């Protein structure tokens, strides 16, 4: 079991947990390059702007945290396993109950079709994972999150490890040293997520 105090201390030091899909063992990751989203220069894609105008999706916050984390943990196409083990799920559910972990849900015609979850501490939001079952659902949830973070005055959106989807959403890589400076500054802020 991941101890909550250890988990929070790890985030303060620039680490985050991932489990090995094969053996389920939890490892603490601190990548040399960190993916972040610059909140002050975020621009949603043309498709996301169009879908927001059409209002086909409904977005909620913290209504279905457990369903979102399980959606994120489900194996993806062309992947054998997941880094989100039952141990990680249990820890983040505890963090959600403590008001530190949050979910953004994306709905289409009453069905949960995408979402994301992460941790809010100080002026930093640590995005953990996202999923979608309908095209653009995770992008709509992500856009909602970014706008919310900007409106609340957050300084850092940590996307952890770069991948093509995050790059498409506007994430950039920075060095570990740059990240630690941004993290230290962000953690001094006192911002309430909701």
C-alpha cells in the first residue's frame, strides 16, 4: 500500500508513482525531461474550439472520480497492461477523499466518454492520466481543466512524461532543473482547486 504522506512528499520532491504492468510493483519516477503545459500560452485546437461552440459534450468535476481512474487504468489498444495498478488506484481514491485528487469528466448523451484525473497542491496540478471512448472527449476535458487552472491562478500544469497526445495538446519538455524551480514556486501558492 502506498502511504499517503510518502506520496505527497514524493510530489513535493518531483517524483510520481508508476507501476510495472508486468509485476505490479510501484516505482518512483523523476524523469530527466518533464512535460508541462505553459498555462499562460495555452491555445485549444480549432477542433476543440468548434466542439465547445457546438456544446455536444457536458463537462463535470469530481462527480465520477472512481469511474475516471478506472477508465484511465483500462488497457489501451495495442498495449498489454497499465501503469495504474490497484495499489495506485487505492491511493488516489484516498487523495480524492482528502480533497487533493480531482477528476474532470466528459459526457456525451448521458454517457461518460472521457476524462482525466490528477492532484492539486498549492499552485501546481499534476495531471496523472486521461482516457476517451469518443473522439475528442479527453481533449475537451483537458481544455476544461486548463481554463479552470488559469482562472484559479495556478502556475504549473505538470503532464509528467511527453507523448504524442500531450504534444498535440500543447505540452513541452523542460529540464529537471527547470521543472524543480517551477515546482518550488508553485508549491508556495495557496490555491483551492474548487
